[in-house]
């Protein structure tokens, strides 16, 4: 059996790795050569994402590229500790995560073609446009005598086409031309690496008076991210000085951390998408952000879960059609629940002054009560790789 995967970000290489484990031939087509694509920021993987990577033998390599951070701490803009929970995460640069996953997929026998952007799928055949002057194929297979590769430069037909092509997914509109389009989520973000030292061991989230601020000490330096509410989608980044100004009235290290930034990551607006009515059609299926761009620090972990559950369904069901139906049944309740949780999470970041006061007053009590038990469904998830899909209930 053969799969074509569109997108070599997070879900794509993990799907490739999992599909190689069940004996499929896999080719990934990726629009960009650079593993950071157009999002050069850092990613923090939750315990659920890491557990699933472990299940397919990728956990150790990914963890080795990042910093394990055992605690989550929430702060008010006035410097009050609102909550603390043992919430193990590994934080690493997105480029390093993608690079590691791509290398593992290639080592497992997948082929990666970069510089090729999906254009269309007709009668099960995917067509591509060159998105760089120099499309490249990398695999352990022998490269053809002309220096080319059997996969590069041609339309691709396979038993399954997997859309791991992110929030602006082209495959989503091919699977369902009526699929919702992502909309601006009311927050924009910019991030960076700072030389300002902070206490190690905690991933800190500060609900500042005007904007949220995230920071953590990592092996690469202090990584930070500002998440700024704005009713309308900003046309351009307001600039570093104005960003620092947003945090000047608050207690806490935000302004100092930003002032000592030695590496800036791109300005990005955050987008949300309601649950897609169709995650699959014919022999095409959507994974990760293509189906459900999710905030709450869970987007990459959910993309990883999707990819491995898909491979399990294909392993255990007699036909691709049955496998895709099982995939949707297994994944939809969880992704819908996560979309809801992410909505609550971004609501807390967008809160006006009155709602912010209520949040700061209630959070210490609510967080203590619900931090561990109330969010166990999110972090304790296990893909149970060995358990056949037929016996796993949604
Ligand atoms: C600023 C920011 C910070 C984030 N922080 C976190 C975090 O801390 N923790 C977390 O879990 N999640 C985080 N996320 C979310 C996380 O990055 C995504 O949920 C995750 O990357 C989704 O993986 P994916 O493979 O579905 O999509 P992507 O990682 O976006 O990969 C999609 C890939 O498809 C390629 N592509 C797109 N269109 C085409 C096409 N037509 N043809 C071929 N290739 C194509 C793209 O170039 C890209 O490489 C963050 C997101 C942003 C924007």
C-alpha cells in the first residue's frame, strides 16, 4: 500500500513514520525546504504528544532536541501566583522538531520531496506546482542516474492521500469545497529568545493587564512569546518598542525579557477553525491543523496523535474506507473537546478589565481544584499502539 502525504511539518513526518511501521510506502510532499517554514517560533509538547511519539520510537530523539520543563505556573499581571501544577512538557524550536521528525521518517524509509506545493487532486491523482526553483527529493532509495527521483516532478497516485498541510490546507478544500475557512482568532503573537535569565524548571504564563506573556528557561536561552488581544486583525506588527510598552505597567519580567531579546521570531496572527464537517472523503483524509488548528499549547500534540491513530486504523481495518471511518469516530470527540478547551483558554487571554479581575480572583481556587483532575483527559491520553482498533471505543 502507498500513501502520499501533503505537508512535512509535524503531522506529515509523524504519519510517515507510523505508516512505515505498518509497512506502507510513503512519500511526503512539502512546499518549503526550510523545516521552520513560515513559523520560526518554539513549540511546547505536552505529555500526551510525547507519549505518542514514544509509542512509535520517536520520543527520545525529539526530547533530546529540547528542554524538559516539569512545572506550569500561572501569574497575574500584578505578580500574584495564580496556580502551579506539575505539567511536564518539552520545549524546542519548531525548526528542530520538524527537522528531527523528517530525519526519522527518512531513516524509516519514507521519501521527502521539498519545494512542491499541492495544487489539486483529481481521480485520486495529486498534482503539484514547484514552490522553489530547486525541488529536492530525499530518501534512502537510490537517486536515479539523472540526479532526479522517481517521485519528484510528477503527479502522484496512491492508495491514500493524507492532508497534513496545516491551517491553510489546500486538501481541506478538495475534500470538502464547502469546508469552513480559518478566521482571525482575536490574538496576534510574536516571540523570541532572550539573554535575560529566569528561574529554570517552570513554564510561566502571565495574564498581563494588556497582553498575555509566556516564558521559560531552556537550553537555548529564555524563550518567550507575547499573545496580544486585538479586536481587528492588525495589518502589521506594531514594533518592538510598542510591544515592550504593553508590559511596562505589569509586575514580572516580561518587559526586561523582551528588552534583552537577541533573536526575534516572526509576527503571526492566530487563527481558529470550527470542527470540519468532513475529515475524509474517498481516499483522502485530513490531520492536525488542516482539520483543527488548536491553541492551548496542544496543536502539535494533537497533530501527532492524529497521525498515529490514522496508522493504527489503517493497520487494523480491512479497507481504507473502513479505516477512515474508524479514524473519524476515534478522533472527533477528542478534537472537538480540545477545540472547546482552547476557546476557553483564548477567552482568558482576551478578557477585558472586569473579566480579568474575576479571572484573577477565581483562578487560584479553580486551578487548585481542577488543574490535575479536570485536565487529565488532555494529558493522560495514550494512543495504545498495540491495542487493535476494533476493541478501542471512542
Ligand atoms: C506561533 C505559534 C506557536 C505555537 N506554539 C505551540 C506550542 O507551544 N505547542 C503546540 O502543541 N502547538 C503550538 N502551535 C501549534 C502548532 O504549531 C500546530 O498545531 C502544529 O504545527 C500542527 O502541525 P501540522 O503538521 O498539522 O501543520 P504544520 O506544522 O503547519 O505543517 C504543515 C506543513 O504543510 C506545508 N504545506 C502547506 N500547504 C502545502 C501544500 N499545498 N503543499 C505542500 N505542503 C504544504 C507547510 O509548509 C508546512 O510545513 C503554535 C502555533 C503557532 C502559530
